[in-house]
């Protein structure tokens, strides 16, 4: 029987040639731009990034053009093949180093890479992994100081999920851990922020954002600020903007961005 990562890799192998067409909604476009901007705000240009779950290379290409060196990993060989076509010039120049293997191989036999300064994972890659402790352990061991981890996960308390009876069933069964979300055509788990942070004891949270029609970013250190993306969207009316300025914003946005930094 295939493990969750193997089942998901097979799904994305089949989808790879058409994957980019599934992420063209205004919300996805905004979320991608905001996530890339968040990485650039935190990680100095010239650093090495581990793009964990790099997909077809859209983000990797952007980071390379911003002046980062990108270690591009995905357990779907089909997705990495698309990246290699998209980023062939950057790969030839050494700005992007693609690599594909099954997930357990990555954890047990780390590639001969330069130490990345940051590990990043966009578009809910971590939601395909049930137990994140081993992954964060590897990040803590392999990242060069100070060691940033910046991830995008599905919002586990999005209002559309709260109205589904199965959400409550899965949440109760998870008991604060990872809740089973989908099993067909791939396996996905909802990670509550608290349980994710418990899986990453070597890191501390420095910022959080919710990304949907708008993007609200709450920075914890050194001071609290709110940074916004998407405010030029004329369809985001006054009522929407008011709601995003209230505590209810945590129920909004399909994605949650988390910015973590290693302690010590």
C-alpha cells in the first residue's frame, strides 16, 4: 500500500503538465505574490533557499531572478521535469539546483547541497505530510544561521470548513493534532497552527498572515505591524476591509503564512 507521500507524488506526476492552469484564480495569484514578497522581506538577497515542494518552478524562477540561489526539491519527478523545462537557463547558470526523490530518502540521505539559509514551502505543501516533527528536525539540523522557515498552509479554521460536519468530526478525532482533510484523489491534513508549532520546538514564530481576497500580516517581533497586499482590488469593498481589520480575519483567507526562525 502506498504511503501518503507516494500517493500524492503519483497524483502530481499525472497533473504536472497541467498544474499551473489550476492556480490562476485572483486569490491564488495574490497569495503567490504575497508569499514571494514575504520571503524577500525576511531573507536577505543572495541567500540560499530550499524550495521544499517546488512544483513546476514558478516560485523558484522568481527567487532566482531576485538574486537567490534555489535548491528546488519535490517528491514528484513529473513536477521537477516541468521545473527543468521552465528554468533551464537558471539551472545551467547554477542559480537553481533541482532535485527529486521520495520524501523518506530526503529525510534519511540529505543531498550534497550547500546549507540553505531558509526553507520555504508555498501552496500548502506541508498539508500533504501528517507528522511534521521529522521535517522540522531536519530543517533545524541543516539550515545555516539564523535559519528561517516560511510556509503557506491551508487555513484550518476557514469559515467554509467550519460549516461542514466532517470538519468537526475530524477536528475532534485529531485532538489538537493534524486533522485528516481529503483522501481522494490525494491525502491532505489540516495543521492547526498550535500543533504545527509544537512540531517545530527549535523555531519560534515571528509572523503570521492570512491570505485570501486581501492579505493581512501580523508581525510579532520586534513590533506589531499590519502589512497589506491586495488593497488595490476594487472588488474588496468597504465591508470586506472592515472585516479583515477585526479578529474575525483568522476565519478568512484559504491560506495561512507562517514565518519561523530558529532559536539560538
